[in-house]
C-alpha cells in the first residue's frame, strides 16, 4: 500500500445493524518510550506473554520478528520470499498467522521456531490481523471499512462486519488491528488515529489521536502510525509505526 508521511469461504454471516453509541475520545498518556528499529516498516505488532512479535513489510525485506520491547533488539527473525510483502500478524496458540499485501497468501509459522507450518489463501488484499479468543476466530482488515472473520485453523472466511465511526465523515481504511476482549482497536490509514470497534455491531466506541508522539525531527523520516499491541496483564499499550525510531508505552483514560 502507498505510505503517507506521519505529521475460499465457509458459511457467511453479516452482522445486523444496531444504533451506534457515542464515540468517546480517551486521553493518551505516555508512560515510557523505547528504541525501535528506524528501518522497520511496521505492519503488525502483538504481545503473547512477555514475547513481542512484529511483522515487517515491503518487498525484499519482509520479515516476522521477535523483538525485545525495552531495547528494540531483534531476538529472532524469519524472512519472507522477496516477492512477498508482509502485512498484519497474530498469534494463535503455538502458531503465528502472517498476511501478505497483494499476494493473497497467509503464512502459518511455528511461533517458537519460525518454521513454516502451512499456508492459507484469501481473495483481495491483506492488511491487519488479530485473534479474538472469546469467539475463536481471526479478525482481518483489507484496507476497506469491513472486518472479515476467519477460521484460525484453516483461514476460511466465516463472515464480516462493516465498521462505522459516528460523526466521522470520511472513507474508512482499516489497517493494523489489535483484539482486546470483544473489541478491536484499528488504525485508520493513513491517519495518526485509531478506533475501538465493538465487533458485534461494527460501531466505533472510541477514537484516539496519537499525533505528537514523535518529535518533529523524528517525524521527518517516519511514516504511518501502524503498531498497536496490548501489553498483557496491564491496562497499557505499546504503539509504534513505519520507520519510527521509538515505540511508546501508553495508557488510555476515559471520562477525564
């Protein structure tokens, strides 16, 4: 997908429309920041326990990585074929699913060894991916306003929901995803904003603007905000983006 500067299917089901609730605007508080590979075109970010996984995009340099959060050091990596552009990823049990942009291939890796287990296929583009454990399903974005549900074993499509943001009059292009309980956080490409989506209705319930995390000098070579990872056993998130030199541990507070 173009970057902007930062300053085979089973039974299908559609989610029925319900009245949207008000969209809150939580306050973002930066708790800490850490080094991040400024050469990494971040397409996906996720914790499993204390292990941080990151998907790196662009042709010829696409990878799946394990990264130390505090130092930014890459502890493990596996490269994709040079003709594939890696996109979103998510951990499901002992495996990692990783999307590709236009190649319509999903890679299933062993999460401990990064050896290839299998591949899945899909129609259209791959952008963001996360795993909704309570529903035992993957949630995938494709650059549109729709989230697609997939089987975590076969990658078969199970259904979809259209996302709406009450009061936001613009075309939605959902990118990086992070599943948190029954809700999904989604980056609004190509903006420095993310929304929290009620996955049952598709209605956004919160909107957060992360602009200003980087200094003007840091933002010169950085591109889109595109990394959301909920930090386990806390109420905080790790945020970063494409070519960002830092990642940020933040807390979101509502009602203040």
